[in-house]
C-alpha cells in the first residue's frame, strides 16, 4: 500500500498504525522506532491537517519538523513541566501545542487539598524551553500553511506572497543559526504571517481560482548551503516548489496577491527600514520568477494567440493606489496619469513592463486597507485615527492593465481604471508620518 503513486494518495486515517510508523522511519532516519511511534500518534491527532500520509506536505513535515516535535514531547514528559497539584489529570497536549488542565477533585490527596488554588483561580503553568520552541514552530507552520497540501499534478493559479521573509529567533545569527529556545517569535514576523493568513482566507473565500495552500515568502529557491532551520521552515514556501502546478494551469489567469504594509513610496513588512520602493520590489519579483524558470513560462502564457492568461498582481496593502498629486478638481484623464506615475501600483506596473512583462494587471486600493481576520471581507478608511470614514473596498479599487495596440500584440498601452464614483479616486487620505506609515492599520 505504501508504494502507491501520487495519483492514489494514502489517506492517513485509513492507514494501519504500524504502516504509519514504517513510513515515518523511511522519511526521517533520525527517529528511532520509539520516536516514530510518538510521531505516528501526533500525526493521527492532527489528521485533519495531514489528510494524506504520502502528500508532499506530509512528507516535508515528517522530514523537517517531526523530529523536533518528538524531542520536545519527550522532554516535556521527562520534566513534568505543568506545575499543578492534580498531576494525574494534567497534561501538555503536543497534538494541539497548548497546555490543558483537568482538575479531578475526587482524586486529590489531603496534601494537595491544602495547597490547591481557589476555584476562581487558574493553576499556574510553567512552560519549559522545549514547549516554547514547539509552540513557535507550530504557530509558524499553522499560519504559513493554512490549507491542505496539494498534489504536484493539481493546477494552481493563485498565490499569496508575503512582503518579507519570515524567520524564527536564532542563537547567534550568522554564527550559530540554531533555534533560540528562550525567545518568542518576533512581533514583525508574527504580524507578517497574520496578514498573509488573512489575505489567504480572503482570497480563498472568493472561490475564483485554485489557491496555493502555503504562503509564499519573498525569497529565491532554497540552496544547499543554507542553515538547517531555514531549510526546515522555508520548505514549500518558495515559488519553485509550485512550478509544475503553474505549468499545468492553462486557462485561468495567474494571480499574485501581495500581503504586508505600504504607501505610495514604500512597501514591505512592519519595519519601515526593511521596505522597498515599488521599482525595487518589481525587480525583486522579477528575480524570484527568473530564479525558478517561471518568468518565461508566465510571459508565454500571457502572450498566447488563443486564450492568453493575464498575469495579475494585487496589493493587499494600505494606499497602494494613492497618489499624493491627485486633486479633487482633477479631470479623470489627469487622475489616471497621476496614478500611473506616482502611485505604488503605477510605479510597479511601469517597471514590470520595462522588465519584459507584457499582458499584466496591477490592482490596489486608495486608503488604509483593513481586512477582517477571518477573511470574511475588508474595508478601506481615510485615516488611522478618529474621526475616520470607512468605505467598501471595491469602491476604492484602482486597476492598471495593458491593452492591445490597434487590436494587435504586443500589449504596450496602459489602461488605468478608476473607481466608478469620482469621490473614491480623490477622497482625502490623512497620512501618518512616513516612518510610522500604516503600522497601526490592522488587517
């Protein structure tokens, strides 16, 4: 049964326990037979995430994450890290990566009753370093891989790209890149992952295409000389991993949804100093696509004589379509030119054309982008502080795309599509200081 190919994926819940143990041992030589048993128990506890035992996602998880999780579980069992009087019923559930406490009053000894906390208090839990490490790894994995893994043969056309490269704390970056067990995940990293997760949920609810199950990080393919932790947490989050899925999509437009912070001048993560200008960001995207052989593929798809597939870039950031030069009295054609030359989407569009991309569409919003965390929708507002006005996001969406010139290729004529109501192309936006940018904007 374990020899089935990827067209007949093995369902985890239907697999014999001993076969799961054998499969784990096959894909992670660092685990002993006892470790593999613990690993099999963990996978079954998380069966909703690991639907197919032999999917690329499951194999990658077993190869890169399972050893650390099993080691953490063993340490937890040895150190008995939960400090509560009812030790018979208290446990740390590695399967859910959180501490749970059950108090069974009928089994308490007389000694424990003397020191037991009142019912209104919560027993104190002392987490060991291994628990913190495991919790960070689980959070990173859960937020960066929100959906079930897909087969290499499945078509994909939608990708959420983080405007940064998330990482976990290191002992001595550049010298000792091992995981730092005493540090929590950086707030900037957590913010970026949260925004990416919300964007993925939002895109997924549109049901307009086939969404990649993992968030894509702003980096080139993983190389052999990179440290172990980077390989572990970045596996499956680079575009080269999905080249075959993109190749197989021959009908739908290919979409990249950028998630992070921004304004008319810079885009990126929470830290202003790490942001890029739209021109430099376009160069970076070109490098990512070129590094995994996708640039030629995407350009060819967009230039097909029959049913060309447009290359779509959508900015899920604040003020990507904002132009500081736009005035309320400007005529529509004047506004279009200003958006094309002084907004982030306009600068990005023109640079991508310069880099050789032709049939493309770039989209963004005027105002501060605020998506609901569950992905159920989003609004745009004109200020980060009160008083402020909230608008339906679609009303402030700006689009720049290329058109045929005289009905023939190449696509070289830019077309700027403004909101239908002129108010939403010119409403006043109260910008914070540049270094603060939109850090207060919740997505």
